[in-house]
């Protein structure tokens, strides 16, 4: 991390990440606040992201193992766990890893916390071990086209400056396709090309974001 540009501040709620070269508010990962805000967000199993990973078809007596290979701020991972998936989050950037680990330590919902596991690891290294098979693998890699979304999501601008682009995302998709049992989902900007030029089985397209779904059975 560029310590001249970014600063970390421990607080009771978690660790705040501040971009000192902007007037943006600090970023924090706070699962307790996410839980409190949940009723206001109105996100359910018919949300585009949940339909993409297949949570809308998950029966009450079924389980889903899901790997969020590029966890970032862990917001999608929280949604998936909240709606019934057993989620493993991977993050390779040490700053974000520390923020996620701290958020989990402070998370007070023990039942939901059990459905969320974090591993500080590069996703390619993790998947190349060939010992990790999940029902669904979810990818949300950072690209230069994040600027198209960052106009309305200032935290994405900060993350882009902090971690840069995922130049190895095409290889990550190839590995994900080998390690998922049911599907791989790639979150993309609506106008982006297919990752690795691999055509998905189908797409779920929103106003600015789309989900490329690769069905494996």
C-alpha cells in the first residue's frame, strides 16, 4: 500500500481506509452494519447477482458452497451468505485482507458468521492446488473499465487506485471453470468484452452491470 496516499485507522466498528488524495469518505467493511441495513436494501434471491449464482433456485433443504475468488469489500459475499450460501472469500491484497479479517472478528451474528470463511490468498494459487471444489465460483475482477462505474461508486475509484487491475483474470476464469461443479459467474460492466473471450452460457444484464454465467452441468 502507498502509505503516502492511503491510511488505515482502527476504530470500534473496524478499520477505515482513507484516500488522502481525495475528499471521499473513508471505506470500512462492517458486517454488523450490513446486517442492520439489510431490511432497507430490499435485496432478495431474485436480485440479479443471486439469480446469476443460482440462489433463486436453492431449496430450503439444500446447501450451496460458493467461492468469492475476488472478495474486495466482501459485499457480494455477505449477500450470498445472508441468502443461504456457505461462502469462502479470497482476497490477495493485504490491506483488504486485514479489513475483512477485522470485520469477521467483530461480526456479532454467530450463525451467519459460520457461513462466511476468509482465506488470505491469491485466487490462482489457491485454485491451482486442485484441492478446492465449489458448487459456484464468483469472480468480480478489477479492470480499467471500472471508471465507467466509479462515477457513481466512489469506493470503486479508491479500490482501483489501491489494488490496480486484475491482469491475470483470464487465467483465473480458466481455473474457476475447472474447479466449479455447477457454474462460474463473472461480474462485468455492461459493455465489457467477455473475460478471456470465453462466451458464457447466458447473461443477466442490469442497468450498468451484467453477470456472465458459465453453466457446467
